[in-house]
C-alpha cells in the first residue's frame, strides 16, 4: 500500500467527517459520502489493504474527535468505514442490487447495535435507551437554541411542547427510520460509486438497467397485513405494524423512482428538467407519496409494460 493511497483514503474520510460535524445544516450530507473512499480503495487494493485503511482511519478519527470533543465521529467512522468494506465485498460477489442493499443494510444495522450495546455498558443502558436519551438531549439543545434567539417564555414553552410531541412520535418509529436511513446510505453510495468505478476502470457488478427495477411482488401482502394490523386493539402490534409499513413504503418509493427514471430516459428529458424533478421530490412530500403509490400499484397496472413484454 502506497502512502498516496493511505493519505487519499484516510484524508478524504476525515475531511468528510469533519465537514459533517462542523458545517451547519448541510454538514450531515457530507457524512453520506464517507463510505465511498473505503469502497473505492478496498476494491482497488484488495480487502486486506482495506482493513488496514479502516484501522488507520479509526485511529485518526479518535484523535480528532478527542481534540474537538465530538465522540460521535468515532461511531460514524466505524460504521461508515465498515460499510465501505461490506459493499466492496458485495461488488466482488456480483449480487443483484436489491439483495446487495438488503445484506449491506442488515450488516450495518447489526454493527451499529453492537457498537451502541458496547458503549452503553458503561452507563448500564441498552441500545434503545441510548437512542431515546440522544433524542431527548437533541430536544433540550434545540429548545436552548430557540430561547437564545430571543423567543419569549410563552413561545419557548409552546415550542418545547411541540418538540416533545415530535420526539415521542420519533422515539416510537425510530427503528423504521433507522432502517430506511441506513438503506438510503447504502443505495446512495452504490449509485455514486458506479460512474466513479467506470471512470477508473474498476470492476463493478452489472446490475443492468436500474430504471427497470421493481420490488418483490410478494411484499404487497406484507403491506396489506400491516395495514389491517393497525386496527387491532394491541398497542405493541400496532407499533410493529407501523414501523413495518414505513419500511415497506420506503421500498415502494424507490420502486416508483425507477418508474420515473424510466420515463425520463425514454423521452430523453434534459438534465436541468431532471434536476428540477428531483428537487421537488426531495422538498415536497406529496411527490414522495406519489412515488410510493406508483410503486405499490405497479404490481397490477405495470406502468412500464415489463410484464406485458415478458408474456409476448
């Protein structure tokens, strides 16, 4: 392993983590790219060298986080660096994109739970208790910032009550949000890495036309079962069904996104219009709901006529 490769991987990952910690508002978006340097160099140099790069990055991040007093950087470095190694191994096995995202998401969630369980041993807290405590701490910091901005006592009290309600809702659906967020990070790094690997002549799995991807047909029965479970008089079952429904509808959002990309490619829509469409999807929730419904009903309507062509 050359010093150039070591500095390229460790330096890039450290810069991305620092940007996510220090830059307000848009900082967390930089953390989404943190697995990419580990994925790139693990594929380029091999898995053994990739493990060495991960160890070096964790050491550097530990020093920087101790200096900045931001211990969350270590957790992000461990999780995202191992994600890069996992995706690199999945690339080597050449699995399809759906199975690759599923396996990588489950592996990262398992690693995250293990790390939180180990970190919670000192505080005699479980992973879920640590998550809820982190949410409560974020609530307190948000209220403090709002009060320091000059808000009156009544406004601050009303804002605190509102955040308390939001925090209670998030604490109940946090498992599904964590699954969806991890899956999005995996999907994002796979999508971004493909053109990068093609430019650098690195091996990349032949996923085929991603605008023809579709979710498993049997998943619709899971949506139906979860929907009916919401009407049962059992709070724990309703909570489980709610989280399962959020995860499955997130999958259907990507199903609907593949339908949208199919027609954008079919009619050769220029890039500036595509950017506007994607911008609306990100900032207007109604379009996200539309994509989820399109993916769900594509099981029967077949918007792209994929089933019809197979029959012919």
